[in-house]
C-alpha cells in the first residue's frame, strides 16, 4: 500500500546509469534555478520606495541612481559567479570558494549561512505566494498556514520526482511571469513615449529633497539589493546541468542576470515615472499594471503569474540546498545521509529535510514570515562577501593570464556586498541579530560532526600491528516469556552455535515462577533455566543485572556473551499494536552495552 502510493506520487525508481537523463538543459535550468532571483523583481523596487517614502515622495527620483547601483552590484556578482563556475566546476559555490581560499571556518560560515537561507527562501516565498492567494480570495485567509504547508508539500513531491520533471512543470509559470512583465514594461514605456502618462506625476531627476541623507540612501540601496537573492544558486547546482556542465551553467547565469536586470530596471523606471507610492494593501507591480491596463484580463494575468513566481521561488531552495548539503557531507561536516541519492536519483534526504524545516518555520510564524526577510537578505550577503573575497585571494595567489580585470570585478563586488551587509546589520539589527548566534552555533555543529566522523574513521581503521583477540567460546542468553514455538526455534538455533545456552524467565509472582520451572524441566531439561523475580513488574531491570553478572564472568573466561531475542513478526502490520513489543525494549537497551552481542530471531506468523 505504502509502496503503491510512493510510486504514484514520485514515480518508478531510476537506475544509476539513467542519471544522465536527469540533467538540465539551459532553458529548464533557467526556470528551476532562477525563480528566486526573478521573483525578487516583484518586491525589489518596492523595498527601495518604502525607505524613500519616509522622507518624501519627491525623493522617489533617487530610485533611479539606486537601481543603477544595484545593477552594478548585479554585474559584479554575475561576473564573479561565472568565474566561480569555471574555477570550481563540481559545484559548491560560495562554500567551496571560501573554504579553499579563506580557510575552513569562512567556508563553513558560507555553507551554514546558505543552508539557513535556502530554508528561509522556501518559507518566505511560499508565505508570500499564499498571501497573494488569500488576497484574491479573502475567505481563505484563516487557512493561510494550511495552504502554505500544502504548497510546500506539492513542491517537495515535484522535486522528489527528479529535477527534469520538476523543471518541466515549473518552467511554464516562470516563463509566463517573464512574458507578463515584459508585456507590462513594453506597454508602460509605449504609453510614456506617446504621452499617455503625465510627466507631472513624478519629480524630475535632480530635484532637491529636504531631509535626505547618505545613510538613508545607503539603507534604500541595501533594501533594493534584496532583488539579488538567489543569484548564487546556479554555482551550487552545476552537477545538475547537462554536459558541458560549466559552459551551460555559465550561459544560464548570464541569461538570468540579463533578465533580472531588464525586469528590475523596467519596473523601477515605470514606478518612478508613474509616481507610484507603496501601499499597504496593493503592491507596486499591481499599481503599475492597473495604471497601464486597468483591471482587465491582462492585469489579472500579471497578478496571477506574479503570485505563481513568488510561490515557485521556493524551488530555487529545493534545487540548491540538497547539493550544498551534499558538498558539506562529502567533506564530513554534515550527516552522511545527505550524500545518498533517492529512487529518482535526486538527493531526497536534503529535499525532505528542507521541506520539514521550512514547514516548521511557517507554522512557528503562522505564515507571516515578512519579519524573516532582513535575516534572509543578510544571509545571502555574508556568502556573497566571503566568496568574492575568496576569489580575490585566488587571483592574487595564482596570477593567471588576464587576472587583473577579474580581480577588479571581484573587488568591486566584495566591497559593495560588505557595505550592504553592514547596512543591514546597522539599520535592522533588531531583526538580524539572530544571525550572530545561529551562525557560530552552526559552525560549531559542523566541527562536532567532522570530529565524530574522524573519530569513527580512526577507530575503524585497521592498524598494521593490530592483533585481533581470539575468543574461546560463546554464552547465549535467551529471554523467554513462555513455552512457545518461537522459544523452541530460538533454542534450536542457539544450540547450533554453542552448548552454553541459558534461558531466562522473569516472573512477577512467585507462584508463576515455580509453575514455569516445572514445565521447563519436562520440555527442555538439557537447557539451563534461570528464573528472576521482579518486585516492580519490570522485565528490563532484573534482566540487565543478570546479563551484567554473566558478562563479567564470561569476560574472565574469555567468552562472548550473546543475547538471542525471539521477535514476533505478524502477517499484517497493524497486528504489531496488539503485542507488547517487550523484545524491542530489551534490544534497544542492550544495543548500548559495550560487551554484549544482540541477535534477533524472527518468528513469522502465517495468519
């Protein structure tokens, strides 16, 4: 039943040699890896205006030079990550660059920051999309959290089916969003050129503004840089591309940067020329679409695709998180399970972990994750700064041909990214201070994981001069609850290994103890029976004390001690609830005994 449902939702398992068929071409990769960056167009301009409006609507003309500054940073980031793609073609992005050029801790800070950021990407994007849905259908507002959770589950199932299937499905809404905004920008510019939009709606560029300050402009610039989240995802996901993977990844990155620049510039210019001011109950994009087309089919098409892209921005996290977790796990800083491929050849453990973590965030914040956006943004600019600084170190150390222009682009990007990061810390410290706590904790956790794996490797490694101790014999203890076929089968199996077999019966009443001893003498007199009386109706405590005693004596005689536990296996899974599962409790306890071997002998019921 479970297997049938799994196959229906996820599909048939794929063979390892089919991995090549699960690679992405440029068009599909652009859709699946650019959704986060492209979706930020829907709110990037609005974030700038929200800061400028605190001075005056006259200050809106500053959105144009601020947008130019954002484009300069975008260009530096695109050039930097293009260099990262060719320098580190196996993926890993900021984590690998920082670790190899700046050291382990900067690398772990980048990796940990991005892992958290991808979780926030899913939570914030899905919550934003849910808000768009509930705004269109107000009656659904009480079910915001449920809708968000269902959306996360749907995106998770799509990704568990494999990157090509999820890309095929998700490509349509992403490209529809691009088409919708191109139509909006095109018609908006046409109306401006034909004089349909009055130039009196906005203040001319250069108009003096009372109360404006450099600090406020930097704050507006930092807020506008939220449009750059997701730019790094392609450099993390290079292994998902068809060969030649680095070339295809680089082309996809350039396409993404170009689209992002066009859409962001267009929306910012239209918002300035139309004199649009941010409203609490209507987005900037919605106002531009209303002024351009009115509330007709085109307007609702733009709004619908915007809501879709905000939800699907979460898919960038689902594409990049598993691969980043894989790189960390490969270096022994994260659990090994993240290196395992699932039935559909994706890193399903990473996908499921991301989904669960984002659902927890959505539930905790009740679907209102807007307070996480500054944390989300600063979490991006930390690895931006570290990765570009790492590339600077790489160029200075290696000095390949043509390294000066590369160094300059990375230097510009690193400086601007650092400034943006510091502005976030200074202006929104009350919202981003948790990063100063959880990032060190994550780095400590990574080191603990690495220490554990190194310790395990050291203990399992065979040493040339190691002498494996010889054991003279084995004592097998069989906990029994009655005279049954399962016990008989366990005794027969134990006797094929050793003649030192001890059956142990724990009685709660003295009368039961004597009755069982009499029955045992008639059934298996050749097998030693030890009866233990439990005053407090516990099986574990008296059994533990007895096993400890036997183990101590066996160690002196150079013997192993094995505990053979009969285990009932019902024909139907729900029958398990009808048994007390004492064998599971005994086994769970004994697994932590250093010198005791635990063996389970299953007894299958036929009906």
